[in-house]
C-alpha cells in the first residue's frame, strides 16, 4: 500500500466537496479518478497535495501520515502533481521550468554561488526527451501552445522523481492524436519506471483504454472502485452520468 | 490619567482616525471595484484642501461658503481623480498601476508647491461649529464631534449607494464579474471613471473638512500617506467596515500613545500594524 | 567590449572635472542600491517601500563603528553589512509572512520605525543632526582614489548580485515571482525564500550605504526615510526591472535628473515624476527593456538577411 | 535567464559611461567678470515655506548688490539649489557649487543636519558658509570652524531673549513650556531654563511638553496644559505646528486662561492671519514689519515690489548674509575664502538689524532677539510685534575658552 486515503472529508460552507472518501493504491497502480463535474475530484487532489486541509480523515503515504503537511513538504515526500489549469512558470524557458523543478527536488535551491545554466543539463534533457519537448527547450514557456504546456506540466511533475504521480486531466484541450500521445506517455512512465499514477480524466475512451482500475466519485463520495469492466456495469455510475432514467 | 483626559483623548483620537477613514474610504472603494491601489490618494486629499481654501476665499462672506466650498472642492478633486483614472486605464499589471500612481505623488506635490506652496493657509471653523460644548465638566470642541458625525455619515451614504441603488448593484456586480456587467450593456470605462471620481470626491471633501483643525501647506500628503495605507492594509484592502475599525484603532493608539510616550506615538502605530498583520496577513476583515 | 568599458572606466577620473567624479560616485552607489532593490522587485516580485532602511542602517553602522569604536573603514564595511543583515533578518521574518501591498506597507512601516529611532536616539545616533566628518581613509581619500575604490566595490557587488541571480537560488526567486502556488508544489518553501532574499537584498543595500557615508562625509535620518526609499524604485522602474542592467541605467538617469535638472529648476521632482509616469505608461519594460528589445530585433533582422 | 548575459550587462555599463560624457557640456566653467554666490536651501519637503522666503530674500539681496555696482566691480550671480532636507543633496550641490561653479559663498539650508554636512565641505575646501537662519548650536560650537559664520541669532541667544521676555510678566507664579521634540527644540528649552531660573527664581516650572516635529494632534498637550493651570505658557512651536496648536487650542479657551509667550516667526503669523490669538507675547529673530530702521524700510519696499508679499525672518537673515559677504569682500579687497575670513575676523557690520559684531574666536554674531506683544494689524493682514524690543544676546554666549574646549572634545 503506497497511498492510503481514509475517511477524507473537505467541507466548503454547506457543501461537502469531499465526503468521507477512502481508497488505497499499490505500488505501480495506474488508477483513473472519474465522475461528473463538481464530483470533488480536483478538491480531493488539492487535499492530498496539501493545498487544502481536510476537516476529517487521513492521507497516509508510504506508511506515514502526510495530512495537513504544507505542500512543499508533501512534494519532498515524492508526490508529483500536474494541475488541471496549466500551472507552469510562464516567465521562464521550458528548459528552466524543468531545471528549477529538479533543483527543488534535489534541495539545490539554497545554492547561491554556482551558475545555474550549466547545472543538471542531462537530467533536464532526459525529462524534456521523455515529454517530447526537446526541440522547444529554449522557448519561453508562456509562448507555447496549450497542449505543449500540459506536457511541460507533466515534465515538471516528473522532475521531482515522484513515487506517486497525480495528474489532473492531463489531456484536456488536446487533439485526438495528442491525447493518444500523452496517454501512451503516461502508460510508458507507469510501465517502465513502475511509477504509481492517479489521474483525473473525462475522456472515457482514454480512461477505459489505459486505467487498470477506476474510482468513480459523485457528490463528493466514492460510488465505485473496481476494474473497468465491472465499473461499466454499475447502476450508480450510469445514474451519475446519465441521470435517473436508464 | 484622569477621566477627563481620557474622554478628550478618545475624542481627538476618534477625530484623527475618522479623517484617515474618510480618505481610506475612497481607497477602499477604488480597490474593491477596480483592484487598483491608488498611492496618490493622499495627494488628492491635499488637493482638496487647497482647492477648497481658494474656493472658500473667493466666496468669502457667504454664510454657507464653507459648505459650498466643501462640495465644490470635492467635485474639483473628483475631476482630478477621473483624469488620473484616464491615464491609469491602459495599465493592466498591478505593480505598474501602483507605481504609476506613485509617480503622481511627485507630480501633484510639485504642482501644488508651484502654484500655492509659498505659505501656510488657515480657514476658520464654519459658524456654529467654532465653539465647544461642555459635558459634565469636560470641554469637547464642537468641530471634532462634527467631524466624527460627518465621516460616519459619508460612510453610511456610500454604503447606501452601494447596497440600495441600481448603480450600487452594478458596481458590486463589477467587483465579481466584469464580463457579465459588460454583457448587460454597461460601459465599464464609464463605471470605473465614476467609481474613481466618487473615491476622489470623498478624499477631496475630507481634505477641506480637516483643514479648520490645522493648517494647509505642502507636505500634507506625505504625512497622510503612511497612516492611510496602514488603515487600508490592516482593515483589509477594499473593506469599508475593516477600514472603519482600523482607522479607529490607529487613531486611538496614536492619541493614547502621545500620552504615554509622545515621540514614539508613530512607533506604537507601526507595532500595532505588525502585530495585526502577523495574526491576520489579509487584514482584519480582508478576504484572503 | 569589455576592454573598452574597462579603459573608459579607468581613465574617466582624469578626463572629468572633480564634481562629475562625485556624481559618478553617486551614480555607482545608486546603481548598487537599485540592484539590491531589484533582487526583490524584478526577481522575486516583492515591492518594498522601505528598502532605504537597510541603506541607511548600513551607513549609520559604518559611521558609528568608525567614529565611536574607531575601527578602520575597511573593517567597518563588512561589520556593518553583518549588522544590517541581522536587522534585515529580524524585520524580514515578519515581512516574509505577507505579500503584495501588505508587504509594501509593512516594509514601509518598519522603515519609518527605524527612521524614528535614528532621529530620536540623540546620545547614540546624534538625533536629527546625524553624524558628520566621516572621512574615507587616506589611501582612497583623493577624488580619483575614492572613485576607483567605489568602482571596484560596486563592480564586485554587482557581479555578486548577478551571480546570485543566476544561481539555483536566483532561479528559485524567479519561480516565486512567476507562480507562488506552483513553486510550493515543486517543493519550494516560499516563505523561507522570501525571508532569505530579504536579507540578501538588505546586505547589499548596506554595502551601498557604507560607500555612501564616506562619499557624503555624513549621514542623517533622511537616508533611512520614505523619500530615500523612493529612489531605488524610480531608478529600477525607469531603467527596467526585468533586465539585470536596468537599475544601473535607471541610476544614471535618476542621478542626472536630480542634479542637472536640479540646477535648472527647483521642480526637479516634478520632472522625475513625469518621466516615471511616461516610462510606466509607454515603456513597461523600462528604458533598459526597450533597448534590449531593439537589440534583439536588429539581431533577428541580421539573422534573416544572412 | 538568457536575458542576463554578460554582454548585455557590459553594454549597459558602457552606455552609462557614455551618458556621463554627454553630460560634460553641462559643465559651465566660471567665466570672468561675475562673482557666483550660492544659496542651498530645502525647497522640497516640509521646510518649503521658510526655504522660499529665504530664497526670495537672497534674490532681493543680489539685485540690490548688482544695482549698487556688484562686488569689487564684478557682477554678482545667484545660484539657488534644492537640498530637499537630505544631506546627500545638500553635500552634492555644495560640491557642485564649489568645484563646478566656483562660488565664493554658500548660504546654508534650513535643516541643521544638512547644514552640518555642508559645513564640513566648506571647511575642507575653504569656502565661506553663512547661515541663512538660526539652527543647532553645535554648528558654531563643537562643529564650528573659521569658514562657518553664525550671522542670525543662535539658539542659545534666542532662548535667552525668550527668557528675558518671560521674566517680564510680574504676576506669573507657574509656567509650562512646549517645544518640538528634536535637537533644535531641545536646545531652545535648555538654553531657556538656566537664565530664566536666575531672573525669576520665584516662578515654578510645572512641566515641559515635547510634541514631535510636525505633530497633527495637540489635544493631549492642550488638555494636559489646561489641567496644570499654569499662569504662563512658553512655546517654541513654529510654522504649521504652531498654527495647528492655536487652531486646536482655541475651542478650549486656552488663550483666555493663561498668558502665552510664543515663537512668533513670520510664516506662522502670516498663516494664522486673523486667527492669531489676542493678548499673546512673542519672540522673533527678525520681525521685518516691526524693525524701524531706514535700511529695513527700503528692503521691505524692494521685497514687496519683487515678491508681492511681506518678508519673513528667513528673508531678512538671508538678505543680511549676502550683504555681509559683500561688506567683507570690500574690506578684504578679495572674494577668496581665506582672505575674506582674515579680513572679517572680529569685524563689525551694518545689517537690517542694526550693527552687529562677529566674535573673533568663533565668528558668532551678537544678533539681537526681538520680543514684544503680538497685535493683529489690518495693514499687514497678520499679527506683528507692537512694539519690538531688541534684546542683546551677547552676554549669554559661551566664552571663547569654553568653545575651544568643546571643539577639542569633538575632535577626539
């Protein structure tokens, strides 16, 4: 059990955005988190990554309780995250975006004397290679098209050498083939590096294409948690998506 | 400290605080609606005092000249504010806006110096408010009480304007969703100019209202700058009630600080600021 | 290029009349001051209205160490930088908890606090009269000598700042300016770095202050106050906050205006205000940024022709 | 950060240096036939009002000098500079005037701090510095030197004059004082106490109040003063501060409840106008309207013609400063600092305030301090001394030995 969420609850005023959610993930899992809009998926992510602190429940990672740790501490526990709305450093070049992520994860950021441009070139190169941005290494992140920004986002998350990767809609705003590319990439990372991945996704073909397990959320609670096939069958899921009739 | 000094001190503290409040009010409005921090607001306060003096001087003799000149000074400063807003409009980034208004501190200060700077000006308290009332052996200057009243009145009027009128509804809508307001066919530029004008009006009127308690001279803006922004910050940027509470805190801390350790009264104020910002970085009633 | 500038810098005191060397010194000190300020504004995105406090404290510390303790100037400099560093650390601890306008006002408040202390502590700081007759040691007492000393110190200081801004630490600051939330999520403790950068900036401001006090032979409370705090802001904005050399250009322009316009009219502040407004309005990147754009454009033009 | 490339940094550096060369043409070498005289004063900031009066006084003085054929047959040119209450600007402008414009005289700024900083420069480069307006005593005492000339009444003398004034009120038994809390204000009170206690041992000093310079809210002081119920209040508040005090004290009827003796420099009196409290007495350095010498009459006439308003104390003392320099230059047959100083040591000069003598050892003049009852005057539109009595401040000055000891101590 690498990640264990149990009884997690986050309340905004009257709304129980995340309501007593519990699930676990094993080393090497590739799990999709789905559910209609406002189901509380992103909120759950924000609670796990420490940007929001829960009213109740625990997040246990590698056997230690990381609930209510500040985000930067959680990151150092090796949880990487890629946000839904692209969240990069627009004023830096693509190369630098990855570089700083590497510095941060290697604890080099207090270094005031050595010249940054010359540092960790290979590692950066590798990651850019992996996410397929090598040729745009020196363009300003802000000036890139949306899909590339998503990739950069992923790259930044990977730079932290995470054991658990949280991806919030990695393919949003991407065309069919880009989506295919991205998901291939995710799959590759998962298989080659044995990286545990939890991703939120709306594109069902993608989800059922690669996820080995699917967690379905609705109104803040988990209504299904099983293999793709059996999830398809579940009544609640169909209700959640298609409304009452069926 | 006797009860008499306490009451006197409380009143003068409240007066000082509420003059700050009147200036902070306009700032809060402008920031709340347009999220622009207008560093030149104290300069508008100074402009109000000078405009007001010369208007008052030219209408000398009329019984209501003081009140008339308060209104006219306010309007004149409102125009100045709208002009400032016009220059400010093309700027998008916050730091840019702040620094642009910062430039106008220099500009307005030197223009005032150029035209009227040569001497100190004073004008008497308006007839009827120049005396003092004695309550239980405590002498209270009428004008101070009047300032307290009028500033609260201004706040109340602004509040009514924002919460009860159609214009207010539009303004409040603009705070949350500009596109939406624009969709409704309201010209945002006009709206913003109007808001800025109202904010400037309050500051300008405050400038003349405060004048009879002291002198009008160059440097009024500088000595106003720090306290006013302190009030805005610890009150919580853009919050009226917060500004009111903060201004009273600052006013009283200052007034009683003088009793304890005169030369350090300012220092006390800064200590309060630090403490409050440590406890609540977003200010007393600020939204984080 | 390098050689040319070095030669110019070396021979200049023998070409210029004495007063212009004094101005040159003011400009050099100003640019170091502005560079230290820009560590906060241009690189970390923190606007400080109280940066003069560290300039002033540095100047006062150096003056007091020389006059009261009788230390040699060259020993006083590092010591006063250390003292200022400590003070900046204390103040920075509080200032690092807030951002944006609150940060600006909090720095201003602390600056005014130090101003009050400096102008009230008659027995120690000499109160409003300040401290006079703080002369540089004989080795650098001559006009040219002091210029060379200032030039060397400022150059080293600027290179140090340049180095810091291009170190991983500097990159981290860029991250914080760009995107605080993301910085957190890649494992940067934003508050800690805001604190650290505050101290670094303060120490370099102190170095500028140390140079200033022996150029000016005296220091008084106004060197700590709000007005002085405005100078690096104007310099940085006019010169351009997003390129390293920006504050240097700004310092040159500001010094020029303050003293040459000051000879023509007493309304020099008005002129500076208008220039500042125009630059913000029409050259968002500052004059330095503008020059850089032009250079880049012409560069590309050449590329395309080839 | 590609943008931080060394090349660009250097490009900037070179650009700057080039800019410095461009500024060269601005260097206007002093051309023969004119004597340049400098006035450095705080034309930006809170002291502007006084500073402008001072600058106008200088203008009138230079016009007069040129009208009378200049100094030693040379036309005189006045250079006014703004020190903005900041030592760096004061010092830099002093250096500009000395090195670049070759001025022979600098008349000092309002702020004592700035003046002290400039004083060092003038000592080192041997240029005469005459104060435009009184200031901190350290200027002519421990920090004094041959090139600094204390023309207007020093703080010590001023407070002595005030002490004499206060001692006039026979039926006074208790008093309080109020002064701005900075070096000058402190010195005013110190200088006042010793002589006053001597003159009036019977008067009990209840308390000294220290509002900060530029205080807005005097209510606590007003109420505290009223609570003490003194017979006399001695105030050295000036400018905007005194106006604020008066405006805030009136509703409390403070001026009816006690005798008030205040620092009545013109700017606050002009500011107050009709608002000035009745029945108060005051002391001043150079109350132009009340000094009835022919020179003063013609000065006021010239000043009002040029400036369209009444001269203040600062205008008068600054005017005097320039006239003193002319007188000295003619005595020395030279405008160079050392010769001028040599000739002027212990000299006696004619000023708008009558004949003054500079003391040999510390260049301290025996300027009088003026006291008198303040009466509102329609013709002027503000309260003036009616009449003004001149108090000789010579006796109170420290002996030369004491001065020299102080200077020795400061050297160490």
